[in-house]
C-alpha cells in the first residue's frame, strides 16, 4: 500500500488499522526480512504529518527505532535512522524524547559501522542535525 509512484498514502495505511501491528513487528529480531519491511513501512509513516508521528509515539515506536539503530542488519539501521531523523525533526519535544532514549550515541556509533553504501551515513548525519 505504501509502495508506488507519487506520495505514499500514509493516511490510508493509518485508517486501515494496521499500524499497531507494523510497530509490533519492529521487535521481530528473529525474522529479519519481516523486520526490514515493517521498519520501512513505519519509517515511511514517520515521514508523514505531526498526527502520524504522534500515533507512532503513542504506539511506542520511538524506543523501538532507537533500539534498531544497533541492528546487525544494515537495511534495518537505514530505516531506523530515517525514522529517528523524521521524529526528532518534528519538534523540540520530539527531539528531547529521542535524545532521552539514547539515540545520540547510537547514531554516532552507526556512523562508524562499515556500510555497503553511503546512504546510511548521509541519513545519519541528517538525523544528527535534527538532534541539535
């Protein structure tokens, strides 16, 4: 539903009621492919409106994304970095929440992990700028 041309239909996904399930799938460290897809979908939702971000906060997605910054899977880390950047960039309150959960040292650590592309590095630097 979130894949295709044009802007993603985030509100349609929210209206479908699937977001709580997607957030719960972020915890599935035992099923990497599923976790990647869930992280991609939820990080896309994090790029939506302030209401979408508040929904993710209410569902405790933020601590999950902070935890996923240390994932051994580069693709999961990329999505976690994007989500953290979007959430922290929402407001000073959101930034402070992300910081209180320990995102800063995890982002710095993510920058030092060898990666296959520079994408995660660019996204991590952008996310760090949203924490300042």
